[in-house]
C-alpha cells in the first residue's frame, strides 16, 4: 500500500516528528540544521541580501525538475542577481492530505541536491498539512540569505544608454515545458525545463568581468517582462535584434503553433545581464564556461530614445514595438 501524508502528520505529534525525521532531516541535515524554533547561524562579514518566494507550480513534477528543485533555484537565483553568495535557506511546506510520501521524499532529495551545487545550507523549516482539495499537492515557500561579494552593485535602476543586453541561454523553455506537462493542447514535444541554480556563473561574471549593472532572473513573464521593468526603473529604452534571440527549435515549434511569444514565457535558469557594450564579449566568454549558461548571447542594447519601450528589429530589417505584458501571462506557473 502506498504511504501518504495524513492530517496527523501536520498535528504536531508523533507523526509530525516522524515526517521531519524520515523526509526532511534525512535530506537536509547539516551542521546548522535545527529542530529548535530557530537556527543559530554565523554572522556574515559584509552586507547581506535576503529574499523570499512561494512556489505552487502545477504539475509538481516536470521534464527537468520538480517543485523542490524549482524552489531552491528560484531563491538562489534571486540572491545571485544581487551579487550575493547564497548562505542559508529556510523552507515552509503546505502538503495536501493524501500526497504520496515517496513523491515528497523525491522533492526533498531534489532540494538537497540543488542546494549542494551552490553550497547553500537549508537550516530550518515548517510543515503544515491541509485537507484534501485545499492544496494542489504541495506548496513550498523558501527564504534565503546571502552575503554580497566584493564588486557587486546591481539594480534594475542602473541600466545606461549604450549598455549591452545579454541573456544566459535560450528563452521560453520552462514555460513551454509546463504547458506541455499539463497536456491541455495534445501537443507532443520534448522540451526540458531550464531550471538551474546560477550562482557560480554570476560570481564569475562579477569577479572576472566586473562593472555588471543589472542582473535579473527572467522567471514569471519571461525576458520581455523583465526588459519592460528595467526600462521603467532606469528610464531608458531597449532595442532588440530578433535574429539574435536564442530560442530552441522545439520551443519555437510549440509556441508557433499556439501563437505565443517566447520572450514572454517563463525561464527558471536564465538571467538578463546588462553591462557596458565593450565588456559584452568577455561576459559571454566567461558564461560559456558553465553548462547552464553555455548558450549566452547578446540580444540588444539599451537606448536613450524610446524610453519605456522595447523595440524589436525584425529579421527583415523593420522595427516594431514589443507589446507590454498585460492581463494573464500564460502559462501561469505560480
């Protein structure tokens, strides 16, 4: 008989202790992991960055990952965008009654494996069990703390006219993967999520290239939404070259059939990086040293004209305004 999570696992008694021991402590144990009410941690030497994020992706398992891997990548990448080395994470679980225990263990194992890749420690957490139908499987919230490294000074308000715009790989992959996993359209295509923790490439960019102005995680709303946010924060315009934007053939095929723009589909392992034009080639060279950013490419420039707009130069040499994102962004991933 398949073992499942019951309401008793969230009641705070014996079954709760067993759940923590058998699932979370088994995978998350480290020198700072605690069963007490709060973790006691060494104080970082410099400035810190702190972020929190919730994950309710459906389905919880997809080609290239699951909600556990996603929850670590999302928070690690948010810290990385600020130039902060991820140090500690806490995580909160809301689990639906009847959720399979083996699936929960798989999620915890993915979290532990992903955290280990960047050296971040999961130090504390919380578990709640909701009644059948109150939660779609499992929801996870993670909070992360990181320490800013020397030379880190990034913000969406620091883009300057003449800067180059670099993406760290092909776009729209995760959103397309989730669309296919839901099987709402009957399309068969092998699209793997780009879900990945990106601290090491960001660290190399800051230390080896330097003068990085903006780093943004192109998650919900994708690269297009990120670029519009930057135009507003920095008071600049953006000019993209359509032929330079990397899109995997399988993603282009699916989005073409559905009439979707890959620039507006979520990524979970892609960053938008903005820096002086003369340093763009060096940045791409550095990023290509890492498997998860080997497809890095320059896709455009920051402009003084057309402030607040994203202009696309098409393959035939004409220019068009990329529409601002609005209404419901599909697929909804969180």
